[in-house]
């Protein structure tokens, strides 16, 4: 898509709890306009420029784009390859198709880090926003205490996103592949890329966190962790990530931050290119070259085995 100068879909926070899909160039996402052959794609790597923001070690992120010449880090990106439609949208009209998005712990860490890095010159204002509320929380690990502050935390986060949205930057790359309904057959127009900014991803979290229960849900936990990170970064400059992202579990497993089904992600990603992706399946032979498909090692998932075994059952 970069070689052919095809813009990517960009999910951008427009304020007032509104995310809109616009376009962004591949150069803007990668953080450089140098040729592909001069970029080193460092997978499962740390983005060292964020190191000054934390006391403990940075987690690995899916991709760090670097200059091949000197190894300088350009931009960090999480990558989520997803399929449309998912199990909640396969029986709907194509414009209503959506993909499930599963977000893991390092993604939300880098979301917070990228926000603080972008807003470095505004930390006093961020402190003024969060301190009146967060300073009164005696134990962030105490679910009962945090529940009494949940509504205020959500309101403060919404205010932060509105006030500082012009500092947002690309964070999560979501390539999609589209099938014909629920089948394994690729649609004629089957490939495209959606880029979530750090702020639009936070909006997705906030939207999922609207559901009120007597316990703290996974999306609410992710939002509360973000609020604490922003507060501590604005008051202490450097943050210990461990107590926030390894602690604050609220009796919920820490294996993932949250998952959003396609009927919810569609509300954010809905556009013409979600219905008709930009890249046709015939282009795959120009994308995978030199017999690269022979190096693939698909997961031996039990459901796939049963599906293929069906002809013999």
C-alpha cells in the first residue's frame, strides 16, 4: 500500500466522544519518508525513546520501525490482524460487518506512554485535571474504594481526551481480511488496514466501559489504569508500571485487557472501505513473493482439524 501510495484508514478522536475514519499516509504511520529498503522492521522490540518515562523495564511491542543505518527508533506499533465478519456480524449486511479486537496488556501500556510522551509540555495541566480526584484514592488495589470513584474517573478521562486530542498519534495497526460470510473463502476485495490513534483506542475502551455493574469490568479496569498512569506521570514524571498493570487486577485474570466484538467495533470503523476493502485478493501474489507462503506454519487449531475432518465423519 505504501509502494502504491494507497492511504490507510485512520481512526481519529474528534472530541465529544466521537471517533471518525479519515485517511493517513503510510509515511505518517511509519514516522518517516525514507525508502522501504532503508527501514528496519524490528518485531517484538522495545521502543527505547519511552524509557525515560518509567522506572521499570519497557514491555515489548509488536513492531518498532527503525532506520537501518543507525538503528534509531522511529515509531512503535501494535499489530492486530483481524477477520471480518466475526461471529456477531456474519449474518448482517456487509456494511454492518465487524471484527473482534482483542487488546493485550502491552498495548494499553504503550497507549499511556505515547499519550504522556506527546503531552510532555502539558503535564502541569494534566496534573491539575487528575490530582483533585486521584490524590484522594488511598489504595488503587482496593476494588471497593475505586468503585466509589469510578464515575468521576470516567468523567475525568473523557475530559482529558477532549482537551488533549490534538496530541494523538498512530498506535495500533489493524490489517483486516474479509471473507464471504462465515466461509473460508476470501472476498474479492479482501485486504485493507485501519490505524487506531492512541486516543481513538482510549475512546473504544471508554465506550466499552459504559456498562455499569457491581464489579469493575475489564474495559473499566483498563480505563482506571490509564487514569492512574496519567496522574502519576504528571506528579512524579517517572512511573512504576508494575503496580498499575500487573497489580490492580480487581479479581479479574490479567491475561488480556479486554475484547470487543465486531458489532461494537463496527460503530467505530464503519466506512466504505470496511464494506469494500481497498486491496483485491489477486494482489496477494504481488505481496507474498519468492515462495514465502511455504514458510507459513498455521496454528493446528482443534476446530480447524474438526472442520477438515468433517468430510470423513
